[in-house]
C-alpha cells in the first residue's frame, strides 16, 4: 500500500502537481514511516512549493534513517541555502559531492557552485577583523631616591604612547601611570595616592 501511494506521488510530481504529490508521499509515510526515500521525495516536493522549513525537516528525517542518502543530503543543502544558512548548506552539499562519485544527482553541481559563489561574496563583504590591542609589559625597580619604570609596548603609535603616559602622570600628580588611550583621551585622570598616604602639591 505504501508503495502505491509513493508511485502516485511520483506521478503527481512529474505532472508538477506538487501539493498532490505531498499528500501521496504523506500517505506512503503513514503506511511505512521507516522508508527514507518517502521523506526525501516529500522534501523535494516541499522545495518545489518553496516550503523550505518542511523540506529541511523531511531531509533530516530521511538522513536519520539513511545517513548516506545523496538525494536527502542535496535537498537538505538546498533547503538550508534558501533559509540563508550558507555555511551549513555547503557542509551538506560537500558531503553529497563526496558520496556522489558518478554524478547521479543532477541538481548537485548547480547548487554546489551557487552556494560556493555566494559564500565567497559573503566573505568579501564582511569587514576585516579589528587589529589586536597593544601588547604592554611593565618592568620596574626602586632605589632610595628613584623609581624606574620600563614600559614595553607593541602596536601602539609612538605619539599616542607619549601623550597617554604624559597626561596620566601630570594629571594624577605622578600617582597613576596608564597606557590606555581610550580612557585617558575622554577625561582627566584622578589623583590616586597609595593607601594610607595623602597627596599634596609641591608648594603645600
């Protein structure tokens, strides 16, 4: 009985009556829910109806029964493509391509190329990643009369470094030393004397 419904579904599909094909494939699945090709064929009919969520769902069901079903892989890839999930689509299409050694699925080359081109366009349109933040290392030692601080900085413009260090030391009375230009450029640096000490200007 399931095979009879499946045959009627195939005939409706050939006649381009995709809604009728879905009905017959659904009847076939009702009689035999463990047949991967029934889900895969209904997925194809859903694709022709532009019903991509249901097409994806049926392709997944077919692959749960038969993981190496090339038609189901291709239909899953097409559904994902039309749902805007290009990276996921390419994964399925590449898996189908690896299995379809004899090029039996005629839709695969077209959709593989289409997805590849659109992925390249997407990557080209994406902004480049931001540069890494400056790498800073502080080394210091203290004598009875002086404190010597060595600051090693990578990827920070020299003039910006000078402004940052100069501004922080002057504005804070020498109690703060910073190379964070993002914060220093926005507001003055507050005086922050060590715990237990009081800050006084030279003439106080």
